[in-house]
């Protein structure tokens, strides 16, 4: 589970974005694996995040629910080259901003595989992965988990699993997935989170 040491290493969204921008300026991306392809994915993801930062809208149900939630910490495992992270992370940040008792921070997956391997998806290290947990009462208290989300909305996950089963080439799969994100406008992300947050409120 998440430990105080993980949380202390995690960075803010502003720091995360600045780190990615700085790496791209050097012709790099996050993680040990470096390639022209991953660099181009990262450049595209910067544009995606900037677009959702400006245009993403939190719906009325979420605007009503989020301020009523108990104190929570949200830790997101991610990487700059990850397209799903670029599509979803800006909205996760917007959710957290609606409640001053919710703090969201970010860790790079490949630098924290010990934690990532506790939150696999069908045996894979799929990201983004958000772990929501309770603010411990004391340093010795357990860090109680509220919920885990990721790597994408359930409907999108079903779409990806179906395309993988049909052996759709990666380029085609990615194109269809990102079109889904564009068409969906985060409706399913917000529906998924609304259910998770309602349940965490009842804990």
C-alpha cells in the first residue's frame, strides 16, 4: 500500500507538467526507455493536457458531491508518454481542486515499480492508476484506502480489451481510443468517479 515515504516523494501537478516540459525541451521523456516515438507521444500529450486544462468541465453532480467529501489524498502513478494519463489526469486535478481537503500528487511509475506492482490491471502495469486514501490521524496510523481507479474509464477499458482480443494493431487501437476520449468529453470518467466517491463518503 501507499506509505508516507511514497507520499513525500510525490509531486504536484504543476511540478509534474514542468518536469515533462523540461525533459521534452532536452529531447527526452520520462522513464528509462527513450525513443523518437515516445518523445513524439509526450509532445502530443502535452497538447492534450493543455487542451483539457483549458476546456475540461466538471459536471453539476460532481460539483455538488466533491465539496462534501472527507479529507483524502490522491496519489497518481503516471508517465509523460502515456496517452491515457494525458486524457484523464487534467480532469482528476479539476476534481481535487473542488475540495480543499483533497490533495493530489504524482509519482512516475517506472521509478516506483514496488508500488505499481501492488495495483496491476489484469497483470499489467497500466497507467494512470489513482489510489485514494484517508489522511492518517497520526504518523503511526494505517493509511486506509478509499478506492483505486484506473487506467481508464470502464467503458474505455472494455473497448481496449475488446480490440486487444480482436488483435487490432496498436496504431489503430490508439486512434480509436483517443477518438473515444474526444467524443466522450469525460462523461464516463465523471460517472465512474461519482460512484467511487459516493462509496468513499459512506466509509
